[in-house]
């Protein structure tokens, strides 16, 4: 299993840790969104694909956008989804 960590404000009850099956990063994110529909719009676009502006770390390493397609998340790993920040 993979642990998914999300910001506390993403869920009504403040839960931040979830479990899902290992696999390609995009599939892990899609599976998480299917299991947690309340987070779907925060991680998937209208096309059902992971949003590229959400930062993703696997085991505390930021995964660059251009390497996400080839990233496989192993059992026992932690995926942290980080809300995008904007400012000036």
C-alpha cells in the first residue's frame, strides 16, 4: 500500500492520510481521487488526468512535472500532494 498525504483543508473532517495501491504515479493519484471523491477536483482535471500544477512528492522528493509520467510508486512509499501557491 501507498500512503497519500493531503492538506488538512482538503477534507471536511480534517483527515490528511489515506491508503491506496501502488503503481504508476498518475494511476495512484487517479485511484486516490476515485476513493475520495471530495478531493477529486483538487487533483484531477475535467479530462480525468492529474493536474500538473499540484506539486507531488514521493518519499519526500519533489517529482518534476516532466518526470511524473515515468514515476512508479512502490509499496510502502508516501505520496504527498501539495496545494499550489500563488502570490506576489
